[in-house]
C-alpha cells in the first residue's frame, strides 16, 4: 500500500530576499498543497508527476550518483566568492530536481532500495509559492514513511533544506521550514551558525488573515536560484541598506499585524515592494496591477523570488480589492493562510 502525504505551499507576507542575508521574514503556509504517494520499489526509482505530465523510470544507482554529483557541484559553487551556482543550475534542471530530491533522501536515510513516487500538486510551479519546497518536504516525508521511518519534523526539514540547496543554490531555509511546520511563522537564519529560528506567530496573530488575496501574474522568466543570484550580484553599497530596511519592515509588520493596523500593514507592504523592485524584481504586468491596487487604497507586492509569479494583495475591503483586480483582467484567489504543515493524509 502506498503512503500518501501532503505539504502546503507558502507565502512571504514580508521579508523575502532579505531573509537570505539573515534578516527575518514573516511567512504563512497556504491552503494549496502538494500530494505525494510513495511505495517501496526494488532497484529503481519511478516518478510520475501529474501536474507536469512527467513520467520516468531511473536506475537506483543513477539517481544516487546524480544527487551526489549535484552536491559536489553545489559545494564548489558555495566555495566561490561571491558564491556562484551557474554550474549547478545547468546540472539540476527541470524534472531532474526530483532525481536530486529522491537521491538525497534515500542516501540521507541510508536506504539502498528504490521507490515509486506519484505527485499531484495544487501549487503552480516557479511562482513564489514554494512549490519546490513543498515537493521536497513531501517527498522526504513520503519516502521515509514508505520505509517505516518516523522522522521528527526537524529532520524532515533538514533533509528538505539540503534538497532546496540543490535547486536554488543559497536558499534561506524559510520556504522548506514553512512547508514543513505550517502555520504563520517568524523565520530567521543565523548567518554565522546556519541555525534556523522558527517561531510560531499564532499567539501574536490569532485571527484569520482574510484581507489578503493572491493573483497570478504570469510565469517568471528566471528561476528562484537565478533571482537570488541577481540580488547577490548588486553592489553591496546598493544592496545592503535595502536588505537592512526590509528587515526593519518585517519587525514593524509584526507590530502592525498584532494591532490589526490596516494602514500600517499597507504602507509596510508598499514600502517593501519599492525596495524589492529596486533589485529589478518586477515585470511590466506586475507594475501595472500594483499601481491599480495602490490607486484604490490597497497594497501589493510580488512574492518569493518575484520576477513575475504570484502577487500578494491586501485591502481591508476585500470585495473592492477583488473588483479592482478583476477589472484589470486578473483572477484574485482567496486562499487560507496559516494552514497545517506536512502530514500523512
Ligand atoms: O520563489 P520561492 O517560492 O522559491 O521563494 C524564494 C524566497 C527567497 O527569499 C527569495 C529565497 C529564500 O531562499 O528565502
């Protein structure tokens, strides 16, 4: 019998990109999930991804060798100054990411057998909603369960973070942590030790955050790894003050959320976006829609790596907000924020 698990996507209310440099982010698990069925398989790895219409059968040794090679290329990229993962990005491309995740999971768990994995997902890929993190977390959980291993969430998160590095080079770990633990969280990485600080914000923000909607603005031309690298390549004199201010905005946002201070929330989202935009992370489509939302008194920003993908919009009058978005030809999505993390179905 296959084991079925699921993990949610995530959205940054605020703090993306700056979180890579050790600043905090406020993140919510969203009510769109990736489902993975896994069962034991002798000597090979079979993958079927219904969302991407992808099917493959790989020999087990090939999968293990691929993930080991990807890790070596990652280490060499991380050792450069500044870190450069271009080689990794051309090695781990598209659906090969699944090979890297499964190979990493099997070898981390010391499982020298194969697995059959079937994936269905509600999370659009490469759109700032953490599709790769939800996939990594769900695969680690599903494969470990299929082999009778009950891993603590911390361990699942640690292995999934290693997988995320193979997709994005230098991710913060915030995405996989939110998809793994779920809820509304404060995430920060200690840059010196690499340790994650993950704090649930349930007590500070106990209410349902219903004034937010998501809007899909189109597929980004660049991957998360490339967009993170784009920010890293800016001169430190230009980049660092903006990163620092985004960190302050996140701290101020926690206060505004606690108080349910709509005006504060809106002005912080809008300021956050002007800073992210300075890094070249917008698109003409996003600019136009954001201007419309701001002109009717709302706030909006792209999410995650940005460069297109999902937009997060906020207004205390949700009906007016949805109407404004629709009038521009877009489809506002009301999703639940702060849902449960990875789980067996
Ligand atoms: O686009 P996503 O969903 O992969 O989110 C990336 C978020 C960043 O802050 C840009 C990178 C990171 O690792 O935190």
